[in-house]
């Protein structure tokens, strides 16, 4: 009898521990279109949404997609990777932001294989706010984030402190931006924060601006590097840079900038530099009523520490 009582006591103590262990965050979780957020988000019992999975994924862990899904808008508050390489990790962001990155300093966030559709009413497809962190965006599509003509962007990089390091590669950013101050990628640090943005193998098409570096928020010195990309059919500029405060530096190499209604590359303000290397500007459109001045076809040229670069025209 004592043995039975002792065994029952041990089981009564162990079962809650097992339940607690199973509820603890995992390093890898899964989402599926037929999943359930009440599940543990395992490979055999996946969750349905990114918010459901992120709460069960440890910092530095990874969320994977099992099949095409509508995984929902999500706010990221820790280091994490969301990787949906071989299927569609879909986010429908009507009237809201698709992904908000609001993580502590030192965080590393990776977004891969995600499809974000804003339906014309969504705000920002992806936005980084507050503390600058490292954000990798790879094989992502962001479409139709226009907030019905309001303040909206495909990707917004807007740290208010620290240094934001953002790499965008092999992605499609199309039909975004509600106003002339918005863009497929808007870089607008505030409060002295810095932004370092790399764009490689990206198509930025039919946005208001393809990329806009905007110093109006009082950001610190910031850099943009564009390579092997296409910036076309945007309703304003392909690349626009504006800063009268901290130095903003934009470079473009081996890219095609064409069919934009405004300038191919436009700059405004005393505290900026630009450099272009093997970048093509066919079918340059007339200048638009923007604060930017047009940039001629040029190879990379050196410039003084301050002031815009003087391009060397091709003969």
C-alpha cells in the first residue's frame, strides 16, 4: 500500500513538470495553414500563425513554414528567424503593419521567404522602430502598402537610437508608398540614430520612390549601398536622398534605374554624398517637383568630405 501511495505521489509530482517542460520555448517551431495555435508548434503539431509560434520559440530560435499559409501579422521583440524558403509564408496586412521589428539592442532578426500583401490599405510591410538592430530580409515580397494614400512604405527603417543594420537581398518591393515622402524602402532614422542599409539583387518597381533616405527625422550619419538591383517605374525618384543635418551617403553599383517619373537619382541638402558605378540610366524622365536635383550618368568619382559629389560625365 505504501509503495502504491509513493508511486502515486511521484507521478503527481512528475506530470506537472513534464507539462511545464513541453510548454517551454523551443529553438525551432513550425506553422501550417491547417495548424492550431493551441498546439506546441512542433513538426507534427504545428501552430497556425507567426504570433502563436513566436511565443513558443526561444530567443535566437527559428520558425519554419510547413505549407502555404496565412500566418498573420507579427511583432518581433527578440532575436529570431522566420524562414519559409520552400513554400509561402503569407501575411495579409490590410490596414495594419505586416511585420514590426521592435527588439532590444543586439538582436538579430532574419525574415526569409515571406510574402506580404497590404491590399492598398496596409501601412508598412516591414518596419523597424525604436532601438536599431540587425535585420536580414531575403527572398521577401512586399506589395501594395499604401495606406489608402496615407503614410505607408514597403519597408521602413526608422530607429530612434543605436545603429540599424539592414540587408535586403533577392526581393521584390512593388507598388508601395502612399505619398511623395514614402518609398519602397524608406530610411528615416530619428533622434541621432544611425542606419546602414544594403540592397542587393532587389527589384523596386512602381513605388512612389524606389528608395528614399530622409534626414528630416534628425537621424545620425547613415549609409545606403545598392548593387545589382532594378529601380524602375516609380512615380517619383528611383533613389532620393535628402539631408541638411548629418551626413547621408548613398552608393549604387551595377544597377538599372529607369522609367521613373521623376529623377533617376536625386539629392538635396548640404550633408550628403552620392556615388554611382556602372549604373545605367536609360530613358531618364524629366525632373519632378521634389526637393532633389537630378544626377547625371557617371562613373564613381571622389568628392570632398561635405557636399554632393560632382559626377564625371561619360563622353
